[in-house]
C-alpha cells in the first residue's frame, strides 16, 4: 500500500515557526523601519547582524518583505497590516498573540486535562478574565488595537449580512473601539451608534480617536449596569468568552431591555452543525479553552440559548469574513 504524502504533517510542524517569525518581526518594529539595509537596522535595534539577516530573509520568503540589492522593503500586505501607523494595522493582535497567546498555547495539554484557561499557570496570579487582558495600559492597548484591526476585516460583512435599515439605535455591548458600530452607521446613515464598554476601554478609545467620530462611547459593565436604550443591540466576539450561565444571564438582560420588534446582532465564528469545520472556528474554540471560560458554537447552539432567553426568528449567515452573523428578534 502506497504511503500517504507527509506534506500536511510537515506543514503543521513548520506552522508555528512561520507565525513566530512574523510575530518577532512585528515586535522588533521591522515593518515600521523599512526601507533599510540589514546592517543599518541591526545597529538601530541592537541586534546581531547575521541573526537579523536570517529573520529578514525569512520574511522575504514569507512574502512579507522584498529585497532590492541590500535594501529590504515592505510588500503591500505588510505595508497595510503590519505597520503600526496603518489605519488597517493588525499589529495589536499580533503583539498580543506574541506576548500572551503564544505562551499560553504551550500549556494546551494542561487545558485539555483540566478544561480551564491557562492565565494563572502561564503568568501567575489570579483575577477576573479581563483583569489579565488589561493588566497594564500597554497590554490593554495591544488587545484593543488588535481587536480593532481584526474587527475592520469582519464588521462591514457582519452589518451587511441582514437588512438593518429599520432600526434607529444600535448599542454595541463591549464594542471596544467602535468598529462594528461605525461600520453599521456607514452602511445605514439613519442609524445612531453607541458603544457601551468598561470605563477604562471607553476612556482609551476617546483618547485614540483623532478625528470626530459619529459613534457615542458610554462607560459601563454590561453584566452589572443598566443597559442604554436601543432597538438593536450587538455583541461581537463577546458570547464566545463566557460559559452558558453568564451567556444566559446577559441574553435575558438584553431581551428585557429591547422593545417589541427589537433585535440582537451577534458576530462570532460559527461552527458547522456537525462541528466538522471550519478549521478557523476549531482553532478559535481551542483558543477560547486556553484563554477564557468560553468556546465557539454552532448556529443551533446559539439558537437554543437565544430562544431560552425569549428571542425568536433566529437566523445565521456565514459571511466569508473572519466572523459570521446571527440575528435574533424579539
């Protein structure tokens, strides 16, 4: 019997090396300092010239940089997503992945044995989930800007998945930098957008907004505080953070606040009903195991949670973006 090709296994053995190469280049600020030659960059960074040349050449091989003589330059994908100054930058999420996720995933086996996240094991100390994300101002900044860069890829597709033109006020719970509310307001000019998030998050977002923003930022804890008035609530990458008890409590609270005809828009990765895919959802579900109390779910699982909270007419859409959309009506 002919042996199967080992290519897939070899690719997976190599996969983390490729990720770490990009993470290290972003952490060093390589994509912010080009065009530059290796000797000059090594002097600026205090790096070993031969070691740095290997990293730069690897980034050429990964098609993030191109080399012209001795000078390295960004390819368009790096210029767009890997420069900190780019409006579409994903460096925040990459820095968070490098400093937190990469280290926590090293303890995946223990997470599988115990079914609990790995914050304490990896970094020490106890505390609530977002105490870890926001432990320092720098950690909070990386996490929020990472979510912003990721959200810009998904939010336009999420708000386009259903016709939301009949709604007048969208309140995005845990909306961070407001990417989903902004995308909704751009698509539906008659819609008023509000982001409801923790005080530190609201303060940070107001501080980084350099231009007038049509979205209002209101400070509050959606688990503890009264929710603002709205006929459309949204939760993006929120429900997958939590176990079912907290999700049920939040969904009931949202349902009670909505008027007749109101709705809830959910942005999450949807697993196939038989959980056979997609792989991106599998990877994110394992990530939730390592990092949070939650997991990724199927549309059927979300429908059961939503109907238990009083919602009806639950629909789902696979968007083709990193996040899918679910709409549930009162």
